[in-house]
């Protein structure tokens, strides 16, 4: 228990260090999630809309989800050297699979009746995508984004071994920061992970049309994307 | 263990290592038996022990929670808290209690499997439709018979799906454990980081990825074999 109190004390006393590392952590994670979103969401949504490419969207992504983060960062380090870019690339590689799979499954599994009805009303494919499929796909789509966001924030701690900065620099340096620094930084990482999840949860609520709004479920750190998951 | 990349040798292998090229096949061949093979075997052992122990604990907890709903929250909260602790931190924090030993790695790895396994097993057990349970009762099955013959078989897809995620994430976390305890495929990665020896970093990284992907594929196969009735479409491939 005293370790915990020491850790809180560390957070208060070394707040400037923590703020600096937290900022680095956020910039890195934010950039990785941003790039991953730009790649995975359009690709997944378009493939899902066309009901094509399930092999890429599901199989390749499943392999992608199996990638150990340290191994990906290590390989990136070998090829790209130390620094921000290497870690960014590695984190994007880790973040794309859950977003892509969920975006694909979400749009692919929109009820065909709803799409048929929209087509019967004379909607163009673009309108169908924009006004029917996307709103209905939002919950699953966001489930994938939230999984990826939490995963990226947690994995970004490993950036420190590759010169990417962030809170991992404290976690990997117990010799300098002692146990209280370790626990303090761990607490900050956990809080950031929850905050990232809450952020995208809030965004999901904002984007969901009122007619479709139900309560947004709390974060489920279940890495099985809902679409591929268990017998529900 | 000799980690020095500078090997007194002549010819191409030595120049490749001296120039620190991306991949020196000769060096990997020479050091396969002393570096990579033991690390790979250790890694598999670490993973199997962690997933088996984690499964036993999570299964017991899920059975209790299935029977007594009140038991669900405490275990779910406990395992969720463990799950949010960053890996590097947990491995280091356990050292004062369990020492610089394999036990430290295993305790942490088991801890990380609990949430996923518990969730999936419990969801699986609860997935039995009420009609089926009614029918089971109508046939005069006891509670235990219902569990063994109805609920557990119906829970299999969810259980194997959970095992799959738990195994793959354990393989990933076990690489990080090498920062604290020199075991598994993370060990050559961290060792080679000190002098930025690319061949060793990349080889160990690729091996870890291959191990994770192989384990994933084997479990998919197991899933298909164990639950032939589940339509192929719904099951994660």
C-alpha cells in the first residue's frame, strides 16, 4: 500500500516529467491511431459495402492481430532504425487489423432488407453507404476502433526501447525512477488507455443518429472483434 | 551465452556481421542452436504453462460465476484491473515477491489470460438457449448432467475463441518478459538492442511472429475440429 502512496507522491512531485512523457505518449499514440484510421476505415467500409475481399479483411487481419507488439517494433527497429518513424509504423501495423476487420464486418453484416429498402426508395449506392450502412455499422466499427486505441496506448510503452519516447521511458528505467516511478507511470498509462476508450466511446455517441441511440457499452477489453466472436 | 556479433572469422559471414547488414544467414545458422532454438523452446513452454494454468483458474471461476451470479463481478473486476497494468511494469513489480525467476513471468502471464478466458467461458456457458435448457430439464437431466452434456458443448466455440486470443496475447507478452527475466524470444531482442545488431533483432522478431501466427492457425484448426456444427462463416478464421 505504501508503494501506491509513494507512486501518487511521485506523480505529484514529478508532474513535469510525467506531463512531458505523457505528451510524447499521446502524440505517438494519436498519430498511430490517426494513420490507422485513415487506412483501415475507408478500406474496410468500402470492402464491406461491396461485400468483397473478406479474405483480406478477415483472414489477413486475424493474422495481424496475432502479431506480438515487441516483435513488430523490433523488426521495425531493424529496418528503419531508432526514432519516432519506426515506432509509428509498428504501431500502425498493430492498429490496422482490429479496425479493418470490424469496419468490414460491420458494413458487410448490415441487414440486407434495410439496404434493399433503401435501393427501392431510389437511393444511390453512395447514399446507401452514407445514410443506411454507416449509421447501422457504427457500434461495431467503433468497437474495433476502441480496441485498437487501447491496444496502441498500451503498446506505445514499448516505444521507449526504440527511441520513440513516451511513458515507457520511465517504465524501462526502474534504476532511475525506482518502484514509485514504475507504479506511477503504470497508473498514468492505464488512465490514458481508459481515456482513449472513453474518447472514442463519446465520439461514437456523438455520431450515432438519435433514432439508433442505445447505451454505448463500456469498454470490453476482449480482443475478439464482436463480428468474429463467440456464439452470440 | 555469447551474444557478441563480432566473431573472429573471415569470409562473408564476418563481413556481413561487421557491416551489420539486415540479415546474415550464416550468423543465424551458427547461433541457431545456442540462441534461437533454446529461446523458442522456452517461449513455447512459458506460453503453454501460462495458458493452461490460466484456463484452469478461469474455468473454475466461470463455473462458480455461472452457478452463483454474485461471484461474477468480483472476479471480472479483479481480472480487468490486472489486465490494465502495462506488461513491463507488472513483470518488474512482481520481482520483489517472486524473485528473478520463471515464476514471476508465469504469475504475470497467467494474470493477463484471466480476463479473456473468464469472459469467453462464462459467455459461452450462458449462450445455451432457454428452450434447450428447458428440454434438458424435461428429459430429467440433473444440473450436473445439463452442464456436462448441454451447456459445455454449446460453450465450446466461445471457449476455443477465448483460448486463441489468450494464447496469442500470451506469446506477445512473453517477449516483453525478457526485459526482466532472460527467457524466451524477447531475450535475443533485448540482448541485441544493446549493440543494435540487426540480424539478431530481426530474426528473433520474425520467430516470435511466426510462433504467434502458427499458434493462432493451430487453434483455428482445433476450433473447426471441435465444433464441426458451427457454421464456418460465423467462426473467426
